[in-house]
C-alpha cells in the first residue's frame, strides 16, 4: 500500500484519482487529519508523497525511499477559500507536478471523471464554440489534441442522435437480468451462474413483474423512448422465460413510441435460434453478441467458456434471424494480449461486419476475480496501449463506423476510455443516455439503479440538471424477498411528480 499524507481533508478524492491515474498499479491510501486509522501497519508505513497546505503555498513532496531522496514542488497561493476555482487550480498544480515527476502526460489530462463528453456537451449546449471548448480542455485540463478532437466529435454526434428523444416528457427503461452462463474473471457486475439459480428464475420474474406494474403506474403518461434489457446475460433465460419477460413488459408499458429496444445477449454460449425468434417476434431492434476477444486462449483464461467459433456461429444465427443492428463488445488490455492479438480480433470481427463495435479498456476492480488473479500471478494487466486503441479505431473505420459515445472508468488500463462506434443510424441510443444523464432511466431488477432527471433553467440561462438515484439491492434472493421495499423506494423517488 502506498501512503499519501495530506494536511487538508478536503481534496482526498482529487488526490486519489490523480495519483491513481499516474500510478495505476498502486494501492493508494490517503491519510488526512480526518482519517481514522486503527491499523498500525498503515500508521507506521512511511508516506510516498506528502501534501502540505500552508498559509501562502502548497508543498507537494515525493519521497524516493529507494534512493533516499525527495523531490519537492511548490504552488504559491494565498487563496484560502475552498471555491471550485481553488479546487481546479489545485488539480492543475498536482497534475503538472506529477507530470514532471513521472515524465508522463495523460491523454485526458487532469480530467478524472467518467463522463468527459458530458462536460463538452454542456458547453456546446451553452453556445460555446468548438474552438473555445478546445482551448478550455487544453489550457485548464491538459487534454491531448487527439482526445479533444475525439471528445468534440462524439459530443456533436450525440447531440444529433439525441435530438429525437423526449427529454422532458419521456424516459427510458432498463431491466436487469443478473444471470450468466458462468462468471467471467473480470466481472464486476451483478451476475449469478444460471446453473445454480435456474429454479429461482420464475420467482425473480414474478418479483420483476411486481416492480414493473408499479413503475409503469408511476410513469404513466410519459413517452417511452428506449428499452434496454441487460445484466448479466439476459439470454441466460430460456426462450419461454424471455417470452414471459417481454410479454409482461409490454403488458405494463406502452411500447408504441419506443425508438430502440436492445437485448444484451452478450455471451455466445447463451444464444439459441429459439430465443432469437422470440426476441424478433417481440420487436427487439438491437442485440449484442460480445466476444471480448477472438483469441481462444484468452477466452479460456477469462472464464468465458465459449469458443471463437461459437461467437461467429452465434453472430451468423443472429443475422439469419433477421437482426440488422448487431453490436459486438471487445476489451483491450486483457492479460497476455498484445497488439497482434488485438489486430487479429479486429480482423475476425471485420469478416462478421457488425453494425456497432464497443471498445473497452480493461478496468481492474479489486472485487473482481481478475484483480485477485493479477495479484496472485504477479503480472501487470495495464498493457493497453495507444497503438491497440488505434488498431481498434481503424477497424471500426474500415467497417464504416464512427465514434458515438465514450466513457471512462476508474482503474482503467492505460488511462484511456471506452468508445462505442457504429454505422450511421445504428447507434446505441441508450448507451448515450446512460453517459449523458439527459433523461430519466427507470431501472428494474436486482442491482439496477434508477436515475430521475429533473431539468430547470437557472437565472443565467444555463440548464440545471438534478439527478436523484434509487438503488435496488444486488443479491437476487434479497431482491425477491424485499421486492415491496424496492417498490416503495421507487414510489418515494417519484411521489412528487
Ligand atoms: S457475461 Fe458480463 S455480466 Fe456475465 S459474468 Fe461475464 S462480465 Fe459478468
């Protein structure tokens, strides 16, 4: 564990996020005057960095225990206010100090949030020009020219795509199916192996139907724009169960206005012709068949338990069933994969020609099996590179796709981003909505999070968006047992509507 001591409690999150961005393999612990630490080991560990907030300056000291020396960086500032301006300036000081210390410039500069395009979209909507936005990102946040261009291009495209949605009087619906054929090594979602949970699926669907009924009443009269069934792997359910699920959804919600209806089939080993027919009959418009990689040994390593051949077969089956909007997800930075593996995965996908490709950079979460696996094997998984990102981007371009949404995650391999590419008119609208937080998303099922979006206009003409959340419990058994409590939480969230 790497200890960082700060004499001020306020900027713990900013310090942690920035230091982790420069040193992704570190397990960082920030100690501030407010920290309550009982672990003697932590208290006795010498800090690797220190931040001293003094009357007229801030001192940032980096200790190199190995060579018994320290580097010191100073920011002269007498401003003792805790304004946003001060916080931003402090972020710049810390970023430039770390940049000098490591000799590394981060692609997204000191932007550590998960939604950089949301910031850009907000500025565009406020009437700022692309040049003004670029200067702001360059000068205030040290974002690279390439990421500035990418961010602005995506934000502009998102605005166009979202222009047909009903922000004020519309909403989107998410339904979580938390079962999968097996659990992937890197999984950090709510997922239970279907083999062990098969008997509880009918109870789960019954609870879900109860939640649907109330949620539909709470949002009666609003326009349903998009529907997304995700998880987990929704196609872990049998064809009959999928039929029951969508039939119930259509009983409670008005699908006549739906612009996009996605089912994240995900795992190739869960897709059958019968299930595809059920989804087609119910008007599913977009489906995901996710390989993550087309390298056999990596699939085995990450616990997918399906082959490359099965991915191609599932894709062809989906196409044959009549789907003309198929997405494929891949992950860059998987253990042991190099740029040639990425190139080979992209070449295999080019042959299949999906309508969209979502490129993820591996995010290692300590809770996931992959985090433990990495620790045990003493390997670094942070091997995604700019070159790999470029190979994926060129592959998407060769398939006639353009980038249309982007987000970042904590502990992301190489400090890059996840990018969704799609051919024109085959975008994943729901994906943009999740990132841009423009519209209420009513979320049902275990582990789902409902976001209520309320828009008001402030005195200066800017739009203020209030986001209120309501979470469902993650454990399936708890969700089934406590469904009335989940419903009550939703009722409370929407009662003032
Ligand atoms: S398919 Fe997705 S949700 Fe299921 S175990 Fe793998 S990563 Fe987790």
